C-alpha cells in the first residue's frame, strides 16, 4: 500500500533530494525549487530561515519508505470489533400480552425512583464491606462476570442441585450473586457498560432467565444519562432481543413475558428509544 506524504511535505519536496513516483497521489499547488544553502547547513538543528525549513522537509521526505507496513499486535484488539446495526424496531407483543400505556408509565415511574435511590445511597453502600465469599471479577473478565451474575449452574448448564437447607445457606457461586447495592455501587460507568455487553452477548444465544433479568434491570438502573454511543447501541440490541424471545416464548409464561415487557418498556420509555416501545394495547 502506498501512502501520500503529508500535504506540507508534498508541496515542499520538489528537488533532486526527493524522488517521487511518476504518478503522484496529489498534485502540487505551489512549485518549490531546490534550496541553495550555505555549506554549513546543519539539518539536525531547528531551521532559522524558510529556505532551511523547506530543505529540511525535503530531506525528511526523501527518507520515507515507499511502502509502510503496520506492525499490529492482535492481542490488543478486542475479540469482537464488528458492530451489526439494525434499524428495525421491536417485534410486536403476542396477542393479548401487549402492555397497556398505564402499566408502562407505572414501570417507568418506579424505575426512576429506584435510580434516584441508588444514586442517593451510592456512597454509603460503596463503603460497606463485601462478604468474604464475594469476589468481583476484573472489568475485562467476560467469562468471570457471566459466572458471577448467572451462577456456574446456569453458565455451565450443569444439573447441580442447589442446597435448599436453610442451615447451609445459599451457594451463590452456583446460583449467581444478585445485583446487591453493595456490589453495583462499586462499579463505574465503564464497568457497567462492559457487564451489560457481556450479558447481552450471552442473551443473544441463550434463553431468558430470572438471574439474567435481575442483573439487566440492576445494570440499567446504574446506567447514567445521557447515554454513551456504546450503551445506546447495547440497550437497543437488548430490547430487540427481548421482543424476539417474547414472540417465541412457549406457553406464554406470564411471569417471563412480563419481565421481557418490562425491559422493552424501560429501553423504549425511560431511555427515550420510542421507536422500540410497545404500542399501548
């Protein structure tokens, strides 16, 4: 691949010191003749006259290779760089399951109150010590966060039975940690967006679950407005996926359909993505 020199260098490189290809990438607007300088001209010191500056540009341009190959470390690239953008809206709710406008307005009002409470008490909960069994993964640990939020039982799709004996307590490693205020209050916006992306990626290939739903709701409650472009794209992707799963929901489980309706409602009504909101029944 050939690269054009910077505009300034192309204009200045006009003498024998610079051998340009026969077919130039950009035409010269101003002719620049080769500069006649004194024998004591030193290109390593700052130029003192316009002629010395132009001569120095010619010398530097002559040293530029015709072909430049970028050395790229693939480890520094994100695994998923391709962004698929869909301009379509959400699929309509199954007949008889479309939420009313009043219901949507109630959910938005309640969600707004939850967000205000989270912001008000964030510093308090952030200062609280986490239980000894809670170890939050690093922000870029996608698999670690999936296990943390969803639990190893769901993540690994194992048939491990979670103990129901109250004396034994709940094995959160197996069933997933809930989005407690003491946990989510420790997350900055970059972490919130990253975890949201991890879970939406999971949801794009898996079924909806209560563990997933509670974390999506909790992360949305921590998502600051105005939305960053990445977060904007993620929540729209989430609403569309919810509408797809809602249509395919077998036996139309009311609890699950209601949870999907809620997420679509929050994206469409609270975060102002009105083209994705359900039309009131």
